[in-house]
């Protein structure tokens, strides 16, 4: 089955460009387009796509609110909705947008000039629960969270139980951008063992997805070899 995608952007030329790139591939199918946030929510509810490509600045309900409503993080969310992998694709890489999108539950944050290869990679990653960031965004986040960063490192929440040594190894590799298969190869583990470690970590951190696990690793210093 191909990966089903909904594209939500209020600029027709952007939607056409994304569709052209994605539909040139045999494993991806664009099932709908939306021009605003409410139309995006309706398309997701109706079609249950694997991935939603989502602009931030759209008429009415913006992309950040759409993300929160789909992931269940909007206050007073009136009803349950299916949750696809959400990739924010925007012209604006403002820090507040990046933080709101990722903490809101998005699976990725790309700039519109990232290029077709990264767009395809983000769609495929989001479809299986992984995440992708534009390189400039990822580098800035790591600088912010490093001890020498201008803002310093945010205080990391404590896990409900201490992570085991192997769990910390897996999380460190995940925060470095590796896929499950790459983690398995690097740590000489089976793929099922890696998935089991990540499931345990997710419970201990009360994290919804890999993005939140990676953020915890950055905040705690684990990604840079901390304790």
C-alpha cells in the first residue's frame, strides 16, 4: 500500500509542487489537498491519511492549532480525530514556530526550500513514526540546548524510572538522527530489541513519539554524551 498524503497549504503553486514531487514515486499517493486548517482537519477525518503536510500560516485555523487538535493537545478539543504523521512545511523557521510544532506533536519541521529529497524523506519517516528536521533548524535547536548555547539548556523532566544503560545508548543514537535499523546495526541489537527499548523509554518519559524522546535527550545532555 502506498503512503497516503494530504497536502494543506493556501498557495496553489506550493501544493502543485509538492504533488508533482510526491506522485512521481510509486510508494506515495497524494489523496487530497486543503487550502486552510479546517479543510485539512476535515480531509484527515474523512480520508485517514498516513501523513499530513501542513503549512503554518493559513486562513482561519493555522497549522499549529491543526497539529494540536489532531494530536489531542488543544484545550477543549471537542472530538477524537485520526492522527497522521504531521510534517510542518513552512517558509518561516521562527523559534516559536519550531518549538510549538514539535512540542505540539508534529513529526517533522521542514523549510519550503529544503528540496524534494528531504521532503520525500520526511514523508516516509513520518509514515513510520520517525521524524525529520531541516538541517538549519536541527542545528539551531542543538545550539540552544547545548551548555554553551545562548539560552542554556532547558531543564529536562525526570523519567518515572531511571533508564537502563542500553536504553540510554538507544536514545542517544535516536537523538543523533538514526533510524531503528541504523540503531540496531550500530549497537549490535535486533530490530525488535531496539523497538522494545524505545517503547520502555516512551513510557518512562511519558513521551508521545520519537520527537519528544529526542528533545528529552537534548535537554538532559544525553545527546552530547552527558550522564
